[in-house]
């Protein structure tokens, strides 16, 4: 019988704690990123000119510190910066937001430059005029716990425990036991693997994680690949020091769920770019690419799905953009006409393919020539 393990919170999503309107049609949103994927989303929501507020730490030099050349002492304070630059450091799990302090609990810090290092679970307030795709991106991050679905099998010699990572946490689905293959013969080990396979055969989850100490998980992976080849592409293994609840916690701590979400998003992007390229080959009049041709299709109301590269989108919204058309106008026209807007990651192969087409393209509902 399944039991809810409320002690381990494994599903994560961006938390939007509050929203309130401010002056000139802007909005202030309190945000807590709960994963590296959330930090990745935020780098494309925050722009130069936005206001970001957070608790910061700065080294303050008093007169006596200057005389002794001590460098001053660090103090914690609340500050708001006007953003100049945003950098996402994936391997450090950190978003660096740099700018000028425009409000602070210490008035003597106004006008100084500061970099806010945002990490997972850090709270910040963002004030800006949100563009439609930025609202969509925040909503996507908020709803990330609903997709994809993940099964985790924690396994060691003679025992396996199967969990489903639901939105509210890990849910125990089954415990399978058998004698150790090393001590009682391979037949009991094969029986254990066969029972686990019968459970996974009925699963339509997007990813299946095999975790645990020792080599049992690799052997189970080989068994499943031989006997259930249709699920082999969904399998991955993770080393943990234990099975059960402790093993689940280690799986989450190692960022496996973030990896699954990223791969799920990249798979969706791959399907879209494949559709685009196939149509370009067979029905070239039903696709456009490049900024000018895409803008023209948007004016006709012909765009079915608009594809944009995230890095190009950010560049065109800055002073460094080179397009002769306004990317924001294209997005607004497509959404007003019921089209879909998809922003591709520059980190994946689908994004690189889109980049080779100019960073923007679209499939069309009808021909415009």
C-alpha cells in the first residue's frame, strides 16, 4: 500500500509569493527560485533597467577602518538595484545581477555598484513592465512540478522500493523483495528484476531513475534494456548510499529532477525544430525564418508557431540588437492572433539549429505569397 512521505519535499517550482502593481504600469513580484532551472528562467525575465531588491551583504569602511586599512566590516542590509547586467553561472548554480543601488537601508550606499548573487531558495523582489513571453516564462516555472513525471526505483541486493515523484512529494508505490543473487543463485535475483519490470511496464512516466549503492542498479538497467527495450531511453542510474527515503533524498540533492526537466524541454524543442525543417523541405511556403520575413508573416496574421532563440531575444531587447524589426511587436502580434510563441534554449541542439536560421522562424497557417 502506498504511503505519502511528507518529510521529503522533492518536487520544486518557482514560488511567486506576491504580486502588486506599481507606478507607470509596472508590477512588483516577490520570487523564490527553488531549482537551478528557475535561475535559468530568471535570466531571461530580468532585463537592464529593471529593479531588483534583496538582502545583501556589503563591506562598510568607517573612518578608523580606512586609517588602519582593514577593508571594513561586512554588514547585511536590504537594497534595491537598477539592473545593468545579468549573468547565469550554471555550474555554480548562481544568477549574478549587477547594477546601481537606488534604495537601501543605509543611505550612504546609494549610487554604489553592487552585484546580487541569487542562489536557489534566495528571495528577491522584481519590479518591471512584464512582456507577454516573460509572464509565460514565469508561469512555466511556477507549473514545473506538474511535468515531467518521474519514477525512482531504489534498489540493492534482494530489495527494491519504487516511488513516484508527485507534485506533493515522493509517493511509495511498491516494495519488492527476493533473496540475494550472490548467495541464493541468480534465479531469485532475476525474479526481483522481473517483478520490478512488471511495475515499470505499466508506467508512462517520462523518466525512470534507478538508484542505490553497489552494482544492482546497473544490473537492473541491463535487465530492463534487454526485456523492456521500449523504456530503455527513459532509464538513468544514480549512485546513492542507501535505498528508500534516504536514497530518494540523495537523488533530489544531486539535481536529477532539474536534469529531467531540462531534457523534457529540449525534447519538446527538438520536435518543433524537426517539424519546422521537414516543412521547410516539403512545403517551404508554409515556413519563414529570419527577422524581416517573420515580421511580415506576423503582420498577415499567418503565424501558427513562432520560434525564438532565448539569447537572441535578450540581445534584441537590449542596446546591442541589430534587427531592423521590433521583436516585441512580433510576439504581441502572434499572441493576439492566437499563435503560439516558443522560446528555445541556446544551450541545446534544437536552439543551435534555430540559431543557424537567424534565431527566429515560424510555421504558418497559410501561404502569404
